[in-house]
């Protein structure tokens, strides 16, 4: 036979409430004990009750104090994990701006390289291809450095 589901509501009878408290307190202590044994963790339970003058502490006062002290001395949660929407958006914008800048540099190098090849072939660069001479100089110096490095490797 199955048990009837107990409605989760305040019990009006003092005697029923006290009896339920005692049964549930035993069950709670058992669950905390099982959790610590099965998972190999530290845990404690402290319950204040109107039926007892002192709070119920599991496993004991000293064990609970050790768990609480460890909790209080634990480092703050990692802020990267606890991002709010604003900080998340700021990080994404900064990352995308860095990607955009990198892409602009790559595009500038490609346009400069194309302009150099067109000039070498004697073709006109046209109005749409405006290239800074500093960019051409930088590209040329990079290529010269690469050639020197490869020559040094061969020797």
C-alpha cells in the first residue's frame, strides 16, 4: 500500500506539529549524515526549535563550528562565473573590438600587397586603391626580414 501525500501546510495541532518535528528532525539528520558519507563532503545542520531550549546541531557543536569556519574562510566566488549582463556585454564588446582591429590590420596588409604587385606589373592602382607609403615600407621591411630569416636557416 502506498502512503497518502501529506499536504504541505501549517499544522494547527500543537501535538501533531511536535510529533512531525521530531520525526522530520531525525530524517534530516539521517539525510545530512548520508550526504557526508556518500559524497565525502563536510556538512552540518543547525535547527532552532520552539520545542527545545537549545538548538539541535548535527554532527555536534565542534563539527558545525569547523564547517562554518571553513565556509567563512573560503575565497569569494570567481567573478568571471558570476557576470551580470552589463559586464558580460562589456567583455564581448572588448573582444569583438580586438577582433575588428586585427581584421583591419590584415585587410590593410592585403590591400598594400595588392598595390605593390600591381605597381610591379606596371598597372595603375586606380582611384579606389589609396595606399599609404608607410604601409608599403612596413610590408617591404617585413618581407625582407622573412627572406633574411629563411636564408639564415639554409646556411
